[in-house]
């Protein structure tokens, strides 16, 4: 049966342009071109989750999963961090995405992601909550939460309550819709530096500059006990993930780290390995590892089962102000320094895996991973909240903000790479399925007879020349969105060789090659390559 349309397809002509549109000229057109060039980056994890949901129907074992090659073609087959537990280096977030700043510039002292990961909440020195979109990283709303600087905030384990504390000692309870339901003064006229929930969310621990750690009944907002033992301000506090144990870090260099029993208020032990004050502590989700960061430029890892130091990580040039464990990979964590640096570490390796020396201009006060583990948010004293994402397959050092220096000596030097490029290179273009044996033998004879030109001969497809080499050559240059037609000379040469190569047209040859040279000096200025 042949389908016949009921009426003939007709051509619908577009209406004529109005005089206003024709007279737009340079003004709106120029602004539109500028907006196209500066498209906001989006990092959406939905595509990776869909890839996993589709592939898990037939991939029962991890070795059945296709291997991702370092090429741009594999970017569409990326998987979430939970599917690559055997390769934690895939979640080393060194790719800079965006720097967010409030209209009123102020330092960012604390931040946290919403439980579903759709938004990031930052607490600033002005006492304001700022909500940033978790996909486009743009500003959403701002809320005057406290009258003084917000020093700490944390979510309950049941994801129903957000608790924040300020510089004047007040603690506030918030619902997920940012509705304030209660407020009380936990520490009189002293800033609250840390907050932590018990595993059951029944109790709340707060650390303050008055040298005490107080245990509160969360529902009744009543103090149950105050634990004293540090000789100076208590900078941080963390409740064990599933046990009745609290760890605190203090400015007291004699007793920097203490473990407490919250039921009796007694000190269980004191860890004195740090030679200076401790700025941050964090429990691993396995409950056995304790991470501490101090002003002695060191990050230390303790084993709770032996109460001994396992590793000492040295890489920061100044004090370490913040640490955070990765939510998916158990042995991966990140640390922030007082000089604005960020370092990524693996538990078994005392040398940093990646180091961003100038990630911020000043101290990094807070850092949190996205619940999916693919984005890191950092808040700093330089008034910026920065977002860092995973590197995609095919990304090069030019795409990593020029900051990353890996421990394998993979340091990117842009001037060195550009100076080594020769102005004229010879390429062989392939239009069929491959090279003939005679052509390969001829190439080998040419290379053997003249070794000096061997490194100038490269075997590439035509799209490789336009995509790869032109992209790498235009570092820092503006991209041209208009496609340039090939020169008339190249068209005539193509037609002539095509007629010769056709069957019965002067010999049956199924291949041909064109030797050309590319003007990279013009490509560096944003101009299309010149064919010679």
C-alpha cells in the first residue's frame, strides 16, 4: 500500500523583514554575538545516570563495561562516580567551572549542598544565605538569616532540618523551604565554630570560642552537658557517623585533638601529633578513619581501632584550613589551605594526586562535595564561591584553568608548546578506507632516505586537522563561528584528481593524497588555515 498525502506539500515563504530588524546593524547583533560566545557552563549529572540505567541491563560485571578512551568521542558515554569505584582518580575535580560572588562582596565562611543536590547554600560574613543553582551555578535567591557572620551550618541525617550558627553564639533551625522555626543562644557572646548531629538526630553538638563543647537536645533546645578540657578556642567538632563519640579540634597546641564520650562528658583520649592548632576534623563514612588538618601545614589520618596515626600528608605551604571526604570514593579526600590552594589526596599515597596552587586568592574556609561526587564547591576569604568539576574524556591541560600540576610531572607550559610548533608541517589526507601498500612503502622509503623530515610527516584524517590542531593552536583566541568555504584552487585540484581516479577515467586508483602545508601563524590569530 502506497501512502499518498491528501494535499501537496507547499513551500511557505518567510514574511519580509521589517525595517527595524534590517536596521539592527552592529548594536543588537554585536551583543548577540557576544552572548553566543559567552555561554554559561552547565554541569548536569542526569545524562550519566541515564547511561548507567541503560547499560546495567546487560553489564552484570564491571569488566563487561566498555573502556573509556581519552577522546572526545567518549564524552557521551560517561558514567556517574558510583559506577567507577575502582578508579577514584576519575573524581579528582580540577576542572574550573565558575566563580560566584554576591553583589555585596563578603567572605564565605560556610557552605553546604541541599540533600538532593539541586542547590548550594553559602553563609557569608554579612549573615546572609545565598542559594546558587547546582547545575547552571547562577544566583537564585538571597536571605537575611542572621544578624552577624554565619560560621557553621549542617543538615540533619534525615534531611529535614538545616541548623546554622553565627558569630554571636546564636543557633537557628531551618526547614528545607528556608522557613526559620526556632532560634536560641547556645554560647553567650562567643562565636560558634562548628555544629554536628548525632547519628539519630536526637542530639546536637556545638563548638565555640569559649573553649567548650555543648550537647543539646535538638527537640527541646535544652543543654544537657558542657565538655571542658581544651585550653583555648574549639575550632571544629564532628560526631561519629554511627557511634557515641565526638572529636574536637582546638587552638590549644598542647591538646589539639580530643575524643569525648557524649553520654558522660568525659575525655576518652588526646591526640598530640599536631604541633600547632587544629582547624578542621572529619570522620570517614566507614567510621574507622579520622582526618585532621592543622596550622602546621599537615593533614593527618588516624585509625580509630588503634588510636594511632596512619599517614601524615605534607603538601601545603601554609596552614590547612578545611578538609572533606569524597561521598562516593572512600579513600579520596580534599584539603584547602590558608594561601588559597586545594590538594587532592589518596589514603595510601602521602603525595598529593593533584594540587591547585592558586585556586583562590586567600584562605579556603569551607569545601563540600556534591552528593553525586562530581562537583566540589569551595568558599574562600576572597569573597568567591568556586565550583570544580570532573575532567571529561579528551580534555587537555589547556581546559583545566591553567592551575593543575600533577605529581607525575604533567605540568603544562603554554609558551613551550607554542614555541616548539614548526610553521610548516606536511600532512597526508585520506579519503578512502585506508592506504595502499605501495603508498606505505613509498612513505617508508622517504622517511628512511631523509630522517630529518620524519617528524614533520603526520598521518591524519582531514577532520583531525580542522578540529584538533586548529583548536590547540588557537589557545586564548576567539572562535570563529562562520565556516569558510575551501579555496577555488583546492576545489579544481580535487575535481581533477577525482576524474583521474574514477574507473575508466585515466586509471583505477582508489586513493590519492594531497600534500599541503598549514599557516599556523594565521591560525594563532583566529584566522582559517591557508592552503598552499
